[in-house]
C-alpha cells in the first residue's frame, strides 16, 4: 500500500493509503489526547480530499469515529472502494448442432443402454443454421478509488476457418451475432482449427459398437466390415470396402457396393434405388431399382431388381432372381441339382405390393396343403362326413369350412396376380443368358409358366419367353446390354 494523505488534530492522526491497484482506500487512525471529541465531519472532510463521496463507505466511517471516541484506533480499515473495469467479452462460437464425435465402445458402457443407436452426429440439410458467431464487446470502464477512470480491455475477435460448405451470414439482432449456414447436406466435420460440412461419412474401420447404426443424409463409405446386426441408411451411396456379416438392413436412395462378402440372413434386407454390387453374396434379400452385379457367387439369395442382373463371371446357386430387363450369368445352379429360379417379370411384378401378394399366395397354399393332410380322404368324399360320430364329424366339418375359405381367398389372390401380370408386357429384349453351364434343377419362370431344366446344358445360351409368356424358347446367344 502507498500513503497518499496525512492529517492530524487534537483527536487523531490520520493516514490514508491506496492498494496497489488503486481500487481500495485504507485509513490508519491513531488516537490523540482529545479522542473523545473526535468528529465524523472532520474525518470525512479529510477523506473527501482524496476520493469522491460516492465511493466512501459511510458505515465504516461511522464505526471508526465510534471506536476512536472510546480511545481505540485502527491499522487499516477500508474506508472507500473504486469500481474495477469489466473486460469486454471475446468473440465466441456457439454450436447449434451436434458435431461428429466418434466414440469408443469401452468408454460408453456407463452412458448408453442401446449400443446400436449412439447418435454420434447430426444430419445437416442445406440451409440449416449450424452455429452462431457472437461479436466481441468493448467492456465497461471502471473508476479507481481516487475517482479516475480505469479503461476496460476490449474483447478479442474470434478467428474462424471454414470451407465453402459453410456460409457466414450477418443477422441484424440485438444480440449482435452472425450465423453459419450449411450450403450442402452432410455433417459438421472439424479438422484442427478448420471446419466444414462433409457429404460423405467415412468410417475408417469397421461399423461396430463404436459407431452404432448409421442414418446419414449423404453417402457412407466404410473402410472395413459391417458387423452383425448394424444397419446403414443413406440418401447417397453406400460403399463397403470389407464384408457384411448378417442381420443388417442396408438402405440407399442411390447405389450400394460391397467389395467383399455379403452375408444376409433372416433378419437382413437390402434396398437400393440405384445399383447393387457385391463380390460374393449369400442369403441376401434385395429390392433394387438399378442393376445387380455379382462378381463371383450368389448363393441362396433373393435378388429382385427393376432392371437387370449381371453375373458374367459368377455362379448363381439356389434362391431366386426377379428381373425386368434380363439376366446374364456364368453358371446357374450346381451339380447337385439345387433348385435355382430365374424369373422375368414386368415392372409391376417386382414391386413391394406384388411381393406381398406373392407371399400371401404362398401362405394360403401352404395352409391349404396342411388342411388337406388333416382332412384326408373326406376332402374328396364329403358324403361320408355325416356318417362319422358326432365329435369327429364336427372337427372334419370345421376343417372343410376353413379349407373352402382358404380356397376362395386363393382365387381372389390369383386373380389379383394375373391382373398385375397382364397389366404390362415384359421387356421384349429381356432374356436369360448363361455363358458357361445351366445345371439341371434350374427353373426359368415368367407369368404363370415355368421351364425346368432337366439336363445340364453347356453355354453360351439365351432363353426367351414367348410373347404370351406361356413357354420358353432357346435362341442364339446374344449378350445382355448394360443400360
């Protein structure tokens, strides 16, 4: 502290000192012989010689005089106080969306119950406000204990680095902030001190518990494998450089490419509005708008497409193929005679509605077959039913009624199937092409007709249905053109 003022009278000796920052004024009072006559006005007059009245603590001043009149002095009583300056607020960035934050499975055990749905990023659409940039403020001026102004430090400007996927827009508001708006679809990605919007979500390793299910507004690229049970949904393309290990639902508004092995299973499904490409596929069920391309083998799959299937170097073993624009494969079936169906359909017959209709027909046919076994000979000889004992007669009568209901429903379903088949012809250029071998057990279908291959045939071969879809003919091989 530094002494800035001294005074003396018959009641006291007064020393006034300031703190190092000049924000506080301290009084040191030593009683004199006439301490009983100490005056509050005299003390205040001396203090006013160095500090404005509004800074004086009147309560402390009165207390000093009261103690002095008792013969007590003080060493350092704070008698006045200035006002410290308030520094300006620095410019700051406030995020309005969740940025991409890859997690580690071992760190999330305490935080998440559902390891499949982690929500590590937020989908950002074009025009979405992703953040606000608040401008710095100038601060508030202070006053030292002597009444002199103390300047405030102005806030620092915020240095921002972002790419052209984000646009800075000025907003005229009392809050004085600017807004950052996305110019493309994607997620907020930070790299060092720079950020932007990425339209491709790149997973450097496997899709597993560290990422969970993906539902992304752009494209997804997975450098490793998709582990069992993890789903991917994307508006853009899906590309997997590794393999897919089952019970996955893959959905794309564009194309899906799997460089390695694609195992499906009962709980799996693939839907792509564009193309689907896989090297090896097993037990995969698809609904594809574009072409399906198989590199080496498809086994026990349901490959359904509104376009064509290209497997010129691949084996298609078991399962079924539905296509509109044709099929071309190296080998269909195998030496064991496994049933492998290839069906040319019109555009309506490869839709979801038709698939549900076909599944319903199959369920009804299975139900009718089961009822036939339970009813036995009474199905063809119903006149014997009244001769049965009462309890057995009631049971057989109920089974016959149910069988008749199933058959009526089947007639309606078959009629609906026929309407869809007849609504549009199949593509005139569509054919089933086999480059190397068509094994016995292969079945070619279109409409209500089926052509089963009884003997193994060597390719190259082309099979085409007749115009009325009632039968098939073998023609000179003509390669399928990829559209």
